[in-house]
C-alpha cells in the first residue's frame, strides 16, 4: 500500500471533442492527462487526474476522488456506449431484485 500507479496519456485525436453536450466544445489535440491510482488501504483506492492543456486553460488542474471496494457488479462504460437495450436489461434486473425481496 502507498505505492502509486501513474498513467501518463498524450496524443489524443484532434477529432475527439471533450464535453460537447454541455456546450463546451474542446478539442483533445493538446490534452495531457496524468492519472494516479493509489491503494490507501485494503478497501480504498484514491483516483487523481491532472489535466494539462495550455491551449484551453491557463494552468493544469487536478480532480481527485476515493473509491471503496464493492462486491456489486460493474459494467465498463465503453462496452455499452450506444447500447440502447442496456436500459431495458438493467431495469428488468432491478425489477427481479425488487420481487425477490420479502
């Protein structure tokens, strides 16, 4: 514990927009991401990301959060992008769960 995995990412596609739905159309061409994952204890992971793009912001900025270990199933977002059936699959599963609770 206490060791950090650092993921350093550059060379994003210039065609990749960031947050276009919020009216903030930014190109990813000059983005440099530095992600850090640190296991704080057996059940807590700290995730930190620093975004650097001198063509968009005056200085790099950082966001951080902690994640707790969970036994719940997780679905990786990219695998379900555009999967319109997923909403129905998950709502059916939630309905089954509700029916099985006494």
